[in-house]
């Protein structure tokens, strides 16, 4: 009986290890494909960064592309709203990146003027530039708590969610923080952290994809 239990235990352990290995290999392959697609915009991003005087923020711009679209579609930086105020008005990746980097440059400039950290500027890419002023009056450093309060009390009601209704958001950060929720019309309070994680991936991949 004990021998059978030992056999079952080691069999289960082996299956578990194989499952973890398979999942790990899948995640590595998936991230490789995403990074390859994101880096296909290297030259376009470089040009836009130079035009806006923020060449040192290439990894950050690529990380935003990773976060916003994984490099897919005609609007990889999801910059249509900052360009026209409406979704779906960008028709080419070049137009998207030109507008997205220009808006990022505005956020970085205002962040410097208000003496906030760079992650406030990144969160403002998702929330809008007024978020920088909000953080500047509350310590100058972006946190998930500040991002949540802005989403709940300002952005979400401003865009029509007066009742502060929430919806399910399936991401591990969200589950650990509040059980997995965001506010309707309130942007993503975890945006800066997502970009930060993806910037780490971009930095690791630079030696593979940059010519």
C-alpha cells in the first residue's frame, strides 16, 4: 500500500513538474513573439523620440507599446483619444507612435515641472495630464493608492460613472490589491506598474532585437 502511495506521489510530482515546465516554456515563447513584434517599431519610435527631444526614453516608449497593444493593430500606442478625443481615429502605426510619443513627451515635461516621479508621467499616459497635478499635491510620487483614489473620485465620475461602479479585472496585481476590480471609465490604476514590468522585459530583449 505504501509503495503504491509512493508511486502515485512521485507520478503526480513528475506530472506537476512537467506542467510547470510546459507553462514556463509557453510564457517564454509568447513573450518572445510579443517582444519581436514590439521591436519591429524600433526605427519609428527612434524617430519620434528624437523629434520630441526624449531619446533617452526609448525603453519606456516600447514598454508602453507592449502594455497597450503588444504591438498589434493600427494603433499600437492607443493614442487616438489623446489625438482626437475619440477611439479609432488612428489609421497607421506610424501615426499612432508619432502621437503617442508626443503625448508621452508632454507628460514627462509636465512631470518634471511639477517635480513628480517618472511613473506619475507614465500613469498620466493612461489617465491624462491632470493626474500629474493631482500627484504633485500629494507627495509627488505615483502609488497604486493615489492612482486608485484618482480613478475612483475624479476620472471615473468625470466620465460618467457617478455611482463608482466596478468591473472584474483579471490580473494578479489586481487580485492581490483589491480582489480583482477596476472602476468603469476610470482607466487602469495598475498601469504604471504594468509598464514597469514590461520595461524590464524590453531591457532584457534589447540585446536580441536591436541591430
